[in-house]
């Protein structure tokens, strides 16, 4: 299993995920359980895809999934 903790993209995504946890904590009840849940899951999905791509020989398809997940996260964050 390849190491991924040293990757700058992993560290940035981890920081983003922690930041989302802190921000969602202060959302109103309605947004916490709708938009907040999606933001938290999406940020954790980004971490998951980085780890999967790092452990794969054929990274192309996984990096495309990561790119889609990042675009979706940007859309959610704008809401």
C-alpha cells in the first residue's frame, strides 16, 4: 500500500475536510442536515479518491472521478 500522507494534495484535502466539519457545525439546523451533510460527505469523498488514486496503477479514471468530485464540491460550496 502506497503512502499518501506526504502528498500536498492529500494534506490540502484533509485540511479542507477538517475546515468543513468546523463550518458545518455552525450551520442552522435545516442547512446542517441537508447542505452540510453533502459538503462533509463530498470533502471526505475527495480524500477517499486521492488515496485510491495513489494506490492504483492506472490513475487516469480515478483522477477523472476526483476531478468530478471537486467540481461538485465547488458547486455545493457556492450554495
